[in-house]
C-alpha cells in the first residue's frame, strides 16, 4: 500500500496533488456530517423509536430523555476518542490515524445499521463517536499542515463544504426513506445508518493515494521524505523554488527550537506544565472554549432543534416541514463556500466580530416573531413564515462566519509536535458544546420558550470583547510562527502582538542562517540534530 501511495502522488503535479489532498480530507468531513445528521432522520422513524424504547406503538415520544441520551452517547464516544486520536496521530502519523478512524467509523456504521436493542445501539453510538473524533482531530490538521499560509483557511473551509453536504445528504436520504415501510419500517432507519459507509470506502481509497504530512515527517526525523513532498507541493518538483526552500528551512528551524518531549501528558498540556514561554495551556483554553462558544452559545442547536416547530407554526404540514429542514441544511453549503473565499482575506477575528453582531440581531428577530405568533394567534402563519425565512438567513450567516473558525483555529495554534494532541482539546469542546446543547436547549424551550433565542442573542454580543481580548489573529501566518504569537507572558492580544514582532526577527535570522548552509556540511549536522530530537 505504501508503494502505491508513493507511486501515485509522485506522478502528480504539485497543484493537482494539493487538490487531491483537500478532496480526501473533504471525504473524511463528509462522513462526519452524515454521522451527525443521520439522527435527525432516524429519530422520527416509528419502528426505531419503539425498538429503542423511547416511543409508543404509534411512534409518539414518551421518553425524551432516553431519546436524547442515545444521541448524546455519540458525543461521549467523541470525548474519549479525541484524546486517543491526538496521541495516536502525533505518534504514528496522520495517514495511520485516518486508517484507524475508518476502522472505528465502519464498525460504528455496521453496529448501528444492525442494532436489535438499546444496548446494541449504545455500543454502536460510542464506536461511531470515537471514530468521528479521530476524523475531526486529524483531517483539519492534516489539511493545515499541507496548505500554504495564505490559503490555509480557504483549504480547510473547502473541506468543510462536505460537512453540510453530508448533513444534507442524510436529511434527504431520511426524507426519501420516510415513504417506505419495508421490513416493518426497519429499512427506513437501517438504510440511513448503512449509507454512511459510502464516504468511508472512498476515504480509504483516497488515503492510499496521498502523502504524509511533511511537518510530521520532519518531527520524526524523516527529513528527505518531507523535503520531497514540500518541493512537490510548493515548488511543483522544482528543488530551487524559493517558497519551497524557505518552508522546508523554516520547519526544520522551528523543530530544532521547540526541543519537544514526546512523553508530555494531556494533564501537563492542560496545565501548561513544562511548556515554558510557548504557553500550551493558554492555547488549549482558546481551542476548547472557542468550540464550546460556537456549538452552544451561538444558538445553532436552538435554531436546528426548534426549526421544525417554527415551520409548523407557519402552517406547513409535516411533509413540507421535513423537506424544508433538508433544504435548510443545503443553505449551509452556500455559507461554507462564502467562508472559504473570505476567511483568509477578512481574517479570523473580524469574521467572528461581524458574525456575532449579525447572528445576535437575527436571534432577537426570531424570538420576537415567535412571540408575535403567540400573542396574535390570528396572524400566526404570517409571523411563522417570517420566522422560517429568518432561520434560513441564520444558517447562511452562521455557516459563513462562526462555523468554520473553531475548527480551523486549533489546527493553527499548536506546535507540530503536538498539533493533533492539541486539536483533541478542540474536539473535546465540540463534543461537550454540541452534546450539552442538544440536551439543554429542549429544557430551555420548555422553561422559557421563545426567550431562549434572546439568551443566545445576548450571548453573541458578549462574545465580542472575549474575542478582542484573548484570540489573536492567525490568518496569513505560518504554522511555524505561532510559537512567537503566544510567547508573551500576558494573555491579552495586544501584548501578544507586540511580543510576536520582537520574536519573529529571531526566526528570520535563523531561517536565513539555515538557508546559507543548504548544501554544506553544517546543514547535514542540522538535519542530524533534527533526527536525534
């Protein structure tokens, strides 16, 4: 398999190889989207609800906590899998990590599609969640490590086009199978689960055709292989290409400077013990809480969970409500495409700013329209239709602003030697934020109704000073320069930026020094030192 891998990617020109890498990462993310979206279709299948014990013989939910618990089990598996994935990927490489992800995800697909009782399904959901954590930890980091700094956000966002595509595909499959009662109604939900195998098979084939991350290769001392990949992608096989030479020297230089220890534990990382002035603990807090803020605080769980109610308030029947929900997910594809072409130009911070303001306004409007439908029953359909339209606007704005950055940011801010392990904390935030939101939002709606939207709208405004104070800009900066961005003793962005300007000069001097030694014995000594680390 390794011979097939090398033989194929070496035959491609650099630009085509980079596109292939993005496409393979997109396949991984498409499975993640299908895996998340499938439960929306499965939970409304009457036979599934009866079999799992949360619905009566007519398909009416009688144990909502059990229904939610089955969904949340997936995120428990993701929480556990995230830290396993980070350790495994940093030790054994990105491709081997993807192979293990495919195995776990396929096991989850088979177990879910064949589930005969609640216990069977819970085990299946744990496996599926564990596998998808591997994908979220590895695929974005893999793309980031192979992308040029100027287009890193764009390339990761392009892979996440497949996220909403996967969610939409699951929704449409669920809509299509809702018209059949084959197998006593069991085919409807079993086919939804089984369809997730398609991107996994394609992902395995794709993983055989692309190279390992050159940054990981340098980190483990395989410098010649890394040099070949970098010259292929950046210089299109030209060993004298200045961008390719500079990137290779910069990676080697920073690996030398990091002086990492492979045995660093997650606890030490979380507490920042032994990380010196690169402040790993601070970066972990940013990666974790940005995901929590996005998954729960933006109100996306509230909008998605409550969208069916909004559509029905507008007077739409179940059939129309179902296909509108599927169409709503397709709007997310458009929004993600917008993000792909704006994130690197606008920057991470300004995207979060405008997104927070726009989403806050929309959330208050949705809440007000729902209150109008309650206070004016005679005009319920008009208010409901307006609220339904705003849901589509919300999904468009969310997917073009806040959706992508919490997945991109953790792939950028950690050093090469623990990028996957650092990204594991971001995935943990994703699991806790989305899993917690799925459980808490229904409780909020039961208690305070449409005021739930006001809570999230106010939260979005509160996020603006948090982003301003603690989240420095990463757009356009090389991965090797991130250590200097977080070198300041102060966590405030203005102090970090000042320290960055001072320390980047040292990196420039050392990179230029390595460049003068490219063909000399000193370079060989430098490479030997890297290999010995």
